[in-house]
């Protein structure tokens, strides 16, 4: 009887391990690199817009001395 229980426990553990593996990233290396570059480009655009806005606000506000 103990052998059947051990087999069931091993099967459950293996199913859990396989389910965890499926949750992982399914992208290939090139797809991952392309996605990272796309996100980086979007962040650079957002940063440039924020810098431009900050520069415009700084130029518009009179400086006090």
C-alpha cells in the first residue's frame, strides 16, 4: 500500500512542477529582446516629454534672486 501512495505523491509533485513551468515566460530570446527594446523606446519618449515639460515650466516661471 505504501508504494501506491508514494506513486500518487510523486505524480502530484510532478504535475505541480509542470504547471509552474507553464506559468513561466514563453517568449524566445529574440522576441524578449524586441519587447524590451520596444518598452525602452516608449520610456525614452515619455522621459523626453517630461523633460520638455519641465524645461517649459522652468523657462516660463520668473527666477527670484
